[in-house]
């Protein structure tokens, strides 16, 4: 076990060889879908990156790589973007690529315009732009292509042409064993024939004050001035003499980036001093650098023997990445007496503050978790450790407490010799006596973990526990025990919450915001200004840090924020550093940042730290978002491309329409997010997303307009892209279908009209018939009423006759009783009235009105009936009794019965047939 521990200690003592380097974004062949080697890099006006790769041409739009096979399936060696054309060269072929209306590159060969045949095994190695000329350099030939006249001029060499260079408005090229030529008036002229130029491989030429600056492969820089080659003696000479240089560019600020064959990248300042050497061990993708390019944002692109790297050389951030895993996760940092100390889960490390390229060294005896480094009045540096408390003496430590888990330290007001310490199991007091520090006592009455604490002049202590809440303790004057113990009800516990003193105010921060302790009300109240750094939707940690410059730091999901007072108004101002949590890669709730010098800060991460220079944080330049592709995946899984500069048209429910877009930003620590709205489908912007594309499936027919904008860090893109498209109506609502529907509708209307017409005609007929029936019924009722009236009249007439006859008979009987001859005249008069034909005529007329044609019909059926018989039938029709008929007939009742008998015979009625029934039912 001791041997194992010794090995661990020996390993920890080893220096960490990482450096503070600019951020590097690495792209592997799997990322860019190409081959390993990358020979030349260029950039278009819209900031897209183009790379000559073994497999072909690579295009990078900031979000996605696209690979295009070389025209003849050979290695693409050269690329240069000139205006809207991407010129490339490979084996026995050169030409240019141009975007088509679909946003894809199409190749046009320039070989058919070449009047001469290209020599065997020619390979195009370089392309430069010179005025209206595009210059292609191959093994032994330089081809000058006039882009305006589309003609060629050619310069050939019997010896190998190593490389062609452009220095300001002049063109030079290096020929093996001959030297460096310049082109004057269209003709080559030997400019440098020094031995160095003949025997060395010239990597690049640069402008100098009085001539040219020449970089060789093995012997460094030379100046060519007044016709002589002289060595440019610089601090990097020893390194340049040792390495094998393959590529080099001069930066816009005058510095140099040198790519080597096996030693990575060398970064040189203007004076020639090496500022950084970036190798595969320190973060570069590969040690062989085939090509270098500085883009419009001062990033350096390195085309490697295996991959492509983008180095943010002008970034405000420099990273210290612990590739060997020695340093571990950084929990605290502190500058003390010109040393930078790093406390991590592996222990305590240090180095000289300004020796940025020197390795960190492990301090023996500190292996394990370091929680805090506390600089007390620039006189003492305390180390809070899992194993106890240490006092740091430059490169060694003195253990002053064995109590496990020293979280933090706080100065006690008006007591220079005492410190309050928070531990895993409560509070402790450290005391200085005779120049030494020791644990004086544990404060009794409180045993909770005390990671965050603050104390005021009244011996009141606030302790934050993220799971229990904020404790408010009142200590006795001797700081030995708790007199009063309260829980703060004005704030609630919160994950990753913190407690800190800022400008003499006790501050509590959690997901709900930032709260300031109000002494008058003795409660925490929400501070509106400070809460602006805690966005509940963007919350990851409530950890707050106050640095030596009285800046208050906070950490959100998208940003690092800090608050400082304005120099003029002295009002607090919030600044945002757009560095998302996923990129800074710290431990949530244990974020740490400390002041180094000037405007430089060190931010601890899970694999080292990030150096932030606030003076280099500038407003982002105008960024533009571009639409890269509009595609449709139909039901057969086939991909259909649509023009990106025109309105699109899709078939109804044909499949999934996809839009790809991007912002060409290549800063590793700048996050790009996108937001879209599809007008015609939704009425509000989507949530911000990092996905540089959006898809819609089975859209209903109609007109749509997609709008997309981007957020680069905290800044919106300068533009919003817009793409309008139409989803065609389905066949059943097409123009033809609509015409058919209209015709069908008219037919239906016509049929309906006819049906309704027929219906209403029939209804009218039916109603007419009903009306006629009603009228007929009314008429019948009226006729019946008339009949009844006639019958009534007939009955009245009959009754009148009966009454008259009864009266006459009575008078006749009385006259006969007197037997006076003078009564004979009266009797005769009575007899004449009893047999008066006028009475019958009147009766017959009334009877015929009441029962039309009865007498005629029965006469027709029984022609042998006499008028008296007909009269008797009429009385029977009236259903008169024999008693009633006797007076009418002026006969006796017995004679009426006899008359009935005779009439039955004349009518031929059977014995069982009733005479009255027959007469009443006769029709």
C-alpha cells in the first residue's frame, strides 16, 4: 500500500506540461466527411470556409460540412475563393466551382480553354489571385488565367517550381536549384540566387521594410534587402533550426503562425519570439500542419495531416487544458505573492504568475480535494482541504487543523487575529498567536455543514445550507457558542444557492433571484437589479463571487455575468460574457473565478481553467445568417432540392420539407442559437435552439413564409432570412376539381331545383286538391244544410198540409153533425181543399228540391206507378207514419195500410223486405 501511495505521490509531483493556449476547435475526417490530409484553405465573402482535401473540396458554413468529390477523383491540392468562384486544382485538372440556384456547388473545368496540352503528371499545388488574373502553379508550369477575357498565359520551367508567392502587388516563385524569380512585365526575372534560395526550400515570402522576408524550411528567417540575404536573428531561431517547417502565414497584426511537419504550430510575435507552441499533446489535432489560413475574424485555420483545426488566436479566452489528467477539476484559484495557485480535486498546484508556459507543480502533502484558497490581507494564504486546513508557504504547506472538510474562511470584523471557518460539521475559530495560526475553538450549538457563511460586527452569522435554508446565528462575545438560533423564513432553500457579502450587504442567491438582507425589517428582500443576473429560465447555479475589484460575478446557463459600478454615474452595470455552461465545463454550484491582474481573470473548469481577458471582449461584429438548403424528402425517401433564392412549390402532403441555415462563426466559446417562425402555420417565434435546421411534415395546402434569425452569444444576427413557398392544393381541391365541383354543384342545384319544383307542384296540387275537397266539403255541407233546410221546409209544408187537412176534417165532421143543407156548400169547399192539386204541386216542388230526381228515378224503375203511388212514395221517403199520411191523403189509417200493401206489390218487394227501408235507401 505504501509503495502504491509513493507511486501516486511521484506521479503527482510531476509537472503538468499544458499551456495557456487560444481555444482550438477540432474537426476530424468523420466531422467533415473527407480524407485525412488538407492541403489548402480559403474563405468566401460570406465567411464560408473551403478546404482542398485528399477526397475533394470541403465546404463549411459554420454548422455543417459538405464534401464534393474532385472532378477526376484525384487529390485536391489547391483552393482559392475569388469573388463568387472557388478555384481548385488537382492532378492534371483545374477550374472553378460556383453555387447553383439550389445552393450546391457545380464545377466548370478550365482545361478546354487551355490551348496547349498539360504536361504529364502535372499537379496543381497553389492558386493565387492577381488583379484580373487567377494564377495556377503546377510542378513545372504557371498558368495565368484572365477571368475577363478567359485566355491563358503560361510560364514554364525545366526545374521544379516549389511554390508561388504573392507579396503585395508582386508575384514570385521558387525554382529548385535556381532561386526565386519575380514576374515583371509578364516575364520571369531571377531576383534571388543566393545559395540559401538554391539549396533550401522556401516556405513563404513576406514583405519587409526594405525588401523581402524569406522563411526557409530548416534554417529560419532571412531578410533580402539591397540585393543581399541576411539572417533575421530572432528569439525563435533555435527552435526554427530544430523543426521542419512546412507552412507559414503572417497575421494581420504582424505576427507569424508556422506549421511544422512533426512539431505542431509555432506562434511568433512581431519580434520573432515564440508566444506559444501548440502540439498534439497540448490540444492540436495533429503535429503535421500542411496548410494555414487566417480568416476574416482573425482565426487561424490549420489543415493537418489528419484533420482540420480552427485556432481562435485573438480570442479573449485562453485555455489551460489538462490533457494528462494531473491537475484535475479546478475548484478554486488564487493569486498570492506573484504565484498562481490552483486547488483541485487532485490537490494544490502552483507556478509563477507570469510564467504562462511553465508547468504547474504539485505541492507535496496536499493530495486530495481542495475546497478553498483564502488570501488574508496578502499576508497569509489558507487552503481549505478535505483533510483539514493548511497554511501555504510558496511551494510547501503547514497543516494547522486536522478537522475534516474545511469549506471556507471569513475575516471577523475588528479582530485581525481571528478567522471564522466553515467546516463539514459546523463553525470553527482560527487564531494567530506569535506569528502562527491554530484552531482556537469550535463554536458550540451549531453542527450543520457551513459552506457559505458571513459575519457582521454584531457577531451575527448567516449560514446557507442548500437543502435546509439560511440559518441566522447570534454568537457570544467570545465566539465560543451560539446564543440564538433562527431559520430565515424570508428565503427558501434552493439547489446550488449561495450566500455572500457584497458592498457590506448580505446577499442570498437562488433560482428565485438575489435577495439582500434588510436590517430594519430583519428579513431578506428581493433586489431587482441584482436579480437581473439570475434568470429562472436560464438558471444553473446561484453561486456568486466577489473579486478584489468589487465585481460581483454570477453564472447562468448561457452567460457569465458580472456587475460593476459605472465610472461616471457610480451606478451598477451588468455585463454579459457569452460563454455557455456546456462550453466552460465547470462543476455546477462550485463555479469559481478570481482576479489575476489588470482585466485578466482565471475561471476554473473540469479539466483545467480558462483565462479571460476582459479588455479583449469586444462587441461582436455584424453577423449574418444564411439559408443553405431547402430539401424535400418524399414518401419514397428520395431527396429533392429546391432553389434557395426563389419561392418554392410543394405537392400537398408529399413528405418532409427541411430548411438548413447557419451563421459562419468559428469562435469556440461563442454559442449560436436559432429561432424561427412559419407564417401561415404558427403565429409566434419558436424557442431558441442550437439546431441549424428545421423540418415540417405534411403541411396543409396554402402559402407559407419561413423566417429564421440567429443569436450569436447575446447579439442577434444582422438579418433575418425569409423563404416563401407554396404547398399546392391536393387534387380534390385543384382547379380542375373545383370546376368539376362547380359543375356538379350546378347540376345538383338544377336537380334540387327540379325536385323542389316537382315537390312544390305536387304539394300545390295536393293543397289545391285539399282545398277543392275542403270547398267541396263546404259545398256539401252547404248543400246538406240546404237539403236540411228544404227538408225542414218540406216538413213544415207537409205538417202545414197535415194540420190544414186535420182542421178541415174537423170542420167537416162538425158540419156533418148538424145535417143542415146550408152546410153542403161548406162541405164541398172543404172537400175541394182536401183534394187541392195546388197543395200537391207545392209539396212536389219542395220535395224535389230536397231529394232531387227521386220521383223521376223511381218512376223510371217502376213505370207502372200512378201519381198517387208516387205521392205515397214521397211521404214514405219523408219517413212519415201511417197516422201522419192519412190526413194528407184524406183517407183513413186503415186505407193507408192497404195502400202500403198495394204499393209493395207494384214495387215487387219480397215479403221480408221492408217498404220504408227500400224507399229510404233508393238511389
